[in-house]
C-alpha cells in the first residue's frame, strides 16, 4: 500500500474513533435526558393525582390531569398506599404483575421497569396525609423517535466524517508526497550516461529539500568514483599498450632483414626488459584491484614492523644495488615484541618497497632515510629523501592512480605505487601524511596502531 494511502487511512481512522466517541457521548446523554424528562413528567402527574385523591375529587382526577399536563400514549398511573393497597388506577388494565416492582420502590431512587415499548418508574410521593407508592408508565414514542433521528444523524456524521477525513487526509498526504515522487522520478532518470545530472534543489530546509541535497551529495561522490574508475581503465590499458606497442615495433624492425646473433641478442634483451616492465605493471594493477580490506583483514597476523623494513630493504637493494636505504630506530621499547602490528606481510613489504624505491628514485644521491619510532600505542615510520620534492599543486593528486608529477618526467614509473601505498595504509587502519618542498626533499610519515 502506498504511503499516501496509509497516512490517509490512519488519519481517517483516528478521526473515526474521535467522532464515534463524541457521537456515543451525545447519544447516551440524550437518552438519559429523555428518560429524566419522562420521569419528571410522570412524577408531576403523580403528585397532582395525589392532591386530587386527598381532596376526594377522584372522579375528576383523570380529566383534570390530562387537561393540565397532557397525556402520553399508553400512559398509566397506579397509586398505592404504603401497605401496597391500590388506591387509584388510571385505566382498567391488569395490575397483578405490579407486586415485584412495588417491592423495589424506596424513598431514595425511582425503580425503573419496562415492558416492550412501555417504560415505567416506581417512586414514593409524600402527600399531606401519608406516603404513597406510585407506578407510572407510558410509551415515549416521541422521545424515542427523536432519539432514533438523532442516532441516524450521528451515524451519518460519523461515517461522513470518516469519508471526508480520508479524502482530506489523502489530499494532504498527496500534497506532501508529490515532491518525494518528483525526487524519485528525477533520481530514476539518472544513470551512467547522465551521471552529471542532479535532482532539482528545493527552497527551504524541510525533509524533502534535505533528501534532494543528500541525493545530490551521493551523486557527487558516485560521479567522482565513476570518473576515477573510467580513468583507471583508460590509464591501465594505456600503460599495458605502450610496452606492447614497443615490443611489436622492435620485433617488426628485427624481422625486416637477416640480423647478426649480437643484434638478435640485443633485440631480445630489450624485449625482455619491456616484458619485465609489463609484468611488474600488471602485477601492481592486480594488487591494486585485489586490495580489498575485508579479504586482506582475514589474513592479518601479528608482524614485527622492523622485520618488514629489513625485508623491504633487501628486496629493493636486490633490484637496484646502487640504492642506499638507511634504517634508524628511535625510542624503541625494551620489549621488542611491542613493535608488532596486525597486518599482512606481503602488503606491508609492498608498501615499504614502494616508498623506499620512490625516495631513492627521485633523489640524485639515490638515498632514502627510514626512521622508526614508537609513541604510546602507535608506531611511526618516516621515509625521507633529499630529492626533487613535489610541486605544491601536485601534492593533492599524487595518490590518484596513474598520476605522475612534473618531477617524474625523466624518471621511470607508472604512477601506481602511491595509490597502492595509500590503500595498504588504510587497510591497516594507519595514517599517511606527506611533506614535500621542491628542491629540498620529501617525507612520507606513516603511523599504525601497535598490537599490544
Ligand atoms: P611512480 O613513482 O611510478 O611515478 P608513484 O605512485 O609511486 O608513481 O608516485 C606518484 C608521483 O608522486 C610520482 O610520479 C612523483 O611525481 C611523485 N613522488 C612520489 N614519491 C616521491 C618522492 N619521494 N620524491 C618526489 N616525488 C615523488
């Protein structure tokens, strides 16, 4: 069921209950009012009858009374003395069944009785000579008819009110819901082909304006992610195609004519170089795509961070023996076990080799300093170099996949390393900061929570 119908129905049901309660109160008040009026009328008549009775004008009682007060349909008056002897009877009907009612009559409250449409009361009246017991009854056709009419009007009001409040509720709910439907329609029309489209913003600060604003913020984020993804695919295929084109070109040139063994060897070595490069790029891309925090966290184990640095150093030196990596420890705890963090060794070694490699690659002395220190429950690793530094305007972008700053034009690379580093740091719940000054050097400062 649509929300607008639910709201309208809820509103109508509440109104229905309220109207029904009000109608019931009005009806019962009216009903007791009618009975009271009937009782008053019969009591007045009884008092008058007793006055006539006591002044021995018995013969004229009925006519006098009817003239004075009027007569109700099937009206009947029976007057008894305190010993239940019948003194006066306004008609000639049967009085045998009145005994049980008489026994209920007392001075405090009138006794009620009814017989089909006849309603009656038993009560005491004090005359000048004695106390009388009176049984008075009548068929209150007019009173009941009035009550029936009232009941009909009240039912009409209640059901009419229910329908009206449902209609009004529906109108209000529809008015309130229309902007939501409008937002839904607009959001529904946005897909990858028009990801830049936005939901029309509304004036004011109501919930729907907030909803539209929140949708637009989400679309902003999605658009960025979508563009990054699109660029990533374009850049990745470019990175793969360049060495492949180079390989194809070299092989085609070599095959143009017969070559000496030395020329073949040189060509193969160059192709091998390109293939190693290609393999390295595809491995890094694969790692970047696979660095999913959930999968990685399942492989976490306690690792000594100093071991990770030594292993990374050995790996970089194996590939580039002319690189210098100085590892220094500061304020280390006496218990070396306090140098452990929870992590994945392969990912952490990849992270450290990338930062060591960059530090050496971008500095003329091919040297990077690695400083390890512990503070409270954190371990900090700083990779600093005295290299080219990164221009200020490029700093916000260096962690984007395939981004290479101007300083990297003459240096080999693919722009994947730092985005991989950032992901690895995030997966390990660490923090990454970069300080750089062109011509002075660069420092990457990483902190990780210790596994204490
Ligand atoms: P790559 O090193 O393959 O170019 P990275 O993702 O590792 O890719 O680095 C991205 C860019 O950040 C580099 O191209 C370079 O411009 C800059 N950069 C990274 N590390 C340093 C550093 N230590 N010194 C100067 N520039 C750096």
